[in-house]
C-alpha cells in the first residue's frame, strides 16, 4: 500500500472504528471458543490489511466489507486450529440454511459451522464469485441485502434472489 493509501486507510479505519469494533464484538459473542477478544480481533484484521498491498478503498461501506473478509480469515484460521487440536472429535451436523445473520443478532456459530460456511464460500468462489462474496458479507459482515447489493453491484431484488438461492443450496447440502 502506498503511503497515501495507508493514510486514507487509517483515516477511514479510525472514522469507522466504533462500527468495526461492534462487528468484532458480534463475532466474539457468536463464537465462545474464540480466544481473541473483540479489540484483538479488530487489531489483527487491521494489521493484516495495513500490511497488504492490495487494499483499494472506495467508501466506508467498502472498508467494512474488507475488514469483514479479514475477520473471516482470522475466524476460519482459528476454527481450523481448534479442529486440528481436537483431532476432529465432537463434530456435529451443521444446519445453516435458516440463518440470515445481522450484526445485532446473537446467533452462535461453532467452529464447525464457520468451517462449513467457508467450504460453501470456496464452492461458490469457483462457481460464482459474487455469490461467495454475498455469503461473506451476510455471514461474516452482518450486511443487509441493501448494503451487500452496493458492494457487489447487484440490485437489491437480485441480491435477495441470490440469497434465497444460496439458502436453498445450503438446505440441500445439509439435508
């Protein structure tokens, strides 16, 4: 990242800090096994992004999407680490199809569920990258359909239709 880009990133990050911290707190409340606190999770995301040469900010909403992606990677890494330490024990069926998460909701996600969402994201990344992005924004960013549509470039109606398709896909995968 150029020094100008880093300055812009820092300004936007600082301006959005409270909202981003709320997002990190939401993630911590959903995953009781996460050893990082909200501030540490947000700081880890900041460090990963500040050291990246590919961050290209367009708006505060875009910043939230970028931070959501970074937090997703941290959460997935933590879930993989916990799973490897358990040796795969204590696995249970995962049912995600009825979940439509928003930042203000208190819905617990286990490490297995985080990994299942990541598996679905990777599937869609190959089939339809915009659907993968929608999953990341909705599950890991707490974005509304309207907010996600602005990031992806779809209409709200198209975003809602794609979300229904994804939820149907999830229902078929977990049944």
